[in-house]
C-alpha cells in the first residue's frame, strides 16, 4: 500500500487540519471532530447535521455551508462517528428551530445517531432523523438491515438544506428529506476495490475481467460478480436495475458519481451513456452532477443516482448553495 | 486494464458527448472537438483559448466559462490537438479584441498552437501566445525543450480570464498571464502511474516502496526515484525544490492537486503538511485549492503549485468565476 498519509492512525486528524486551512467558510473543531459553518448556526433556521465514516469525501464535510448542511461529524475511515461527536455537531447546528439528522442506513450510524439524538433532547434540542436507503442493489448487506444509504444522500442534503434555508420548519424539512429519499434510487459498479489505510490492502479482489455489480460504498458485495464490459453495458445494467425498482420516467436529476479513483474523462463517457439510456426509455435528464461526490477512498468505479423531479424539487435543487463541493447561484 | 470506456478509440468522443449533456453553459462542437461558452464569444472582450492532450480533466474544458476560458481544444489522450481544431477554438473565442493562446510547454502543443495562430492571423484574428513552464522539477524532459507547463496553467487561465473579463486589452492580458507563470512554481510526486486507454497498462512501473519525484503530467520521469515516505516528507521534498528555485515567502496561493486517482481525504492531509511547511518558512497561504484540477488519468500522487500573490493578483484571483470546475463569487 502506498498512500499519502503519515500513518493510518493520523489520517482523519491530518485531513481535518487540511480542511480547516483550506476553507475559511468552515469551522473545524479538531478535538470533537466536527465541521460546521464558520458563522455558526443560523438563528431560527432548522439545523442540518450529517455524518458517517470517513473515506467518502467530499461527503459530508464538503457539503457544509449555505444552502446545505450546518455541521458534519466524520468518523474514522468507514466507521460511524460516536454519539458525543454527533451531539457536538448537533449543538453546533442548533439555531433554535430544531435539528435534522441525515443518516445513511448503516447499523452503526443509525445506532449512534439515535443515541446522539437522545442526548440532544436532554439539552432541549429537538431532533428529527431521516434515514437514507436509496441503494437499489440489495435488500440487506454487510452493515445494514434494509437497503444502504448511498448517493441519494447528496440529494437529500442539498434539497432539505434549501428548504431549511427558505425557512421551512423541522417537520417540513424532514418530510421533504424523506420524500427525496423515496424518489431516488442508486446503483454502483466497482472495477477495483479501495484500500483502507489501516488494512493496507484492497477491500476485495477482482480479476482483470471481473466487476462487482451493486457494490456498496465500503466495498460491500453487491448482487453478483460480472464480466468486465464496455461502459455502455455497465451503465445499462445499472439503469435496468434502477428502472425495475422505480421507473425512470419524466424529468430526472442524475448523478454520475466516481468512487474516488476513476478519472473524470471516464465519468463523462459514462454519463453520456446514461443520458442516452434514459432518453431511450422516455425520460429526460433535466439536471445532473458528474464527478466525485460520494467516494470510497481510491476505489475505481461509478455509481448512478436517479431522482424524479417535480417543480418543488427542481426549485429547491436550483436554489443557491455555497459549500466547498457544491456551489452555484449565489 | 479495466476502464469505464467503450473502446480506446472512442474515449474523447464519448467524454465530449457527456460534457455536452452535463453542462448547458457550454457549447460542444463534437466534430471539431471544441468546447466553448454556450453564449458564444463576448463582443469586445479578449478571447482566451487553451488546449492540449486529454486525460488532464477538468483541464481545460472544465475551465470554460465566465471569468476564465472562452474555448478549449482537447486532443487525444496525452496528444496535442491539431492546428485546425485550435483554429476552430480560436474563431469560437474571438470577440473582436484578439485571442490569447495559453499553451503548456510541450513540443507538440507549442508547434500546433503556433500553426493555428498563423491560420487565425490569416482570418484577421490577432493572436498572442503565452507558454506556461512552471514545473520546477526538470529543465528538459521527454516531450519538452525547457520546463514543462503544469499546474500553474490553472492559475494563468483564472487570472488572465479575470483580466479579460474586466476589459483589459490583449497585450495587457498576455502580460498578466506571463507574469502569473513567472511567479508560479510546481512540483509533483507519483505513487502509481496512470494508464492510457490505448496503451492498456500503466505508463511506468514503481515498486511498492518507490515514488517518482518530479513526475510530469504524462508520467514523464522526474528527478529521481525515491523511497516511499510519510506525506510530511513528500510534501517537504516538493516544497524544498520549489523554494530553492523561487523562494516561498509572503502571501501565496497554493494548489494541492490530485493526479486523478488519489482520494480527497489524502489531498487534505497533504495540504495540511504544505501549510505547516510554508508557515514554518515565513510564508502565508492566503488562498488555496485542494482537489483534482490538472490530472493524469487515474495516476496516484499529487502536485503542489505555489504562486506569489500581490494585491492585483489577489483581486483577479478573487474575481467571479463560473465554470464547471471553478466557481465562486457570482
């Protein structure tokens, strides 16, 4: 293993020092490991908190800022943040109107966010939690009862963030977040596994002619091993699965996401295939993201997330956002 | 080799279809392979054109937009665009005030941009060329007489683009671009080589305990093979080279750039080391970029670019920019 690190033990602390130095718009609490807005919580606004294992950057810290999250709690690589850490993020996000927890559906995350929510209630901060589970690949998996929360989490953070910024109350923001998750499906294929620094070797082995179909964001197994194929076929397989689970029709938002180790030129080629597939099935790609938005360290591969758009969701998607990783309209 | 492609021959065409579908702000001429602003050239504004081999995305197409480039000409992977293609980009960028060519110093690029400039002059478009050569690693190299143009090209495109947007004339924009190149130095280290699709295997081999110190953006050899080391040492080595060539003092702009295959979490850790080094040597990181801005396909490693800031450069750096890959302030 060759990694740009000092030691496997210092990866998160070193990265957080870098985040703090790179982004004056963020406040980084190095001791509690919380990334929040430099200006603090917005009085009267619903606070949005997310978090989870590290290794998925820019998720979640890169989405802290106007129009999206108020605070993020990054755990160790592929490991849930702890309850006290999530509590600290919750308190940093609290502007007096309650706090929404956006939790990807993994057993550790769900448990620790629930404990943090109880601790926050003890501090008189009302918390509502929304659990994302947009992965159409498998019903249960290594770290989950039920479906995994993956790329759709980015959509939830953006759209719920816009609603909160507009002044929606906690129950409304939670309802919108839940709706976004419900109308989003994702699917991922890996070509090469990422390497967790503390493990020192790739999370799984694939032969030169194999891919993992329906892989999770921690390299968890998917539906099956498949044969390596042209990107046209890999994208088609992914959209077939998504479409069978929830029809891809009408106007959609599509994220063609890299897993961290795949070059942008390939992601654009994959996106072209996704657009052709969707148009061929009567849908229309009204909005899109192409790039690395929810990664798995240096894993090679892609994921596709498809969300059905309506006028409200489109307006909230287009609303101004100003974070390190997503920024437009302001 | 496993790549998200249909075939090595279709990589650029497929990616350009994806760029066209993803970015309504861009016009993509699939036949001539030119990416330009959807709104066309800005009347009375100096046009900015860059280009070069593909595989370095988001460079250059991702920097087309308000405050930066007017058009980009992407060649085949690691191969210069051809003169007619650069001519088409130049005509697309021409708003009647002349066109600046921003050319990275590689023999093929310099030659083809020169021929395109002559063709444009025949069409009564005045062209001035600025050649970037900010790589402090080596004097001559595989594809170059003189130093290589690398990460500093991003700074040149941003700052010259801001000057053009403000209404500066062609000679002034060229002078500013030249100045940016002169006050910028870069250095790169690779951990694993990238794979050119048509070649099907990594561009060079490194042992598990080796790195390439001073690598070029096409995997060209650098100063020497070195031993793999903590990121603290690799960043220190890089900044020692840069500092010896041009002192890193005062306020600086720093880009901690990934080569395409290195996860963002590691780039932030590397950036933290760079900030500590620079502050320890009496400098101050006043502005920064951390992420994948000029890549080498799926190569693993990083580059550091350091530019000396003054009030004018700072103002132009901070000026609004709205492109797929850089966006702020507007």
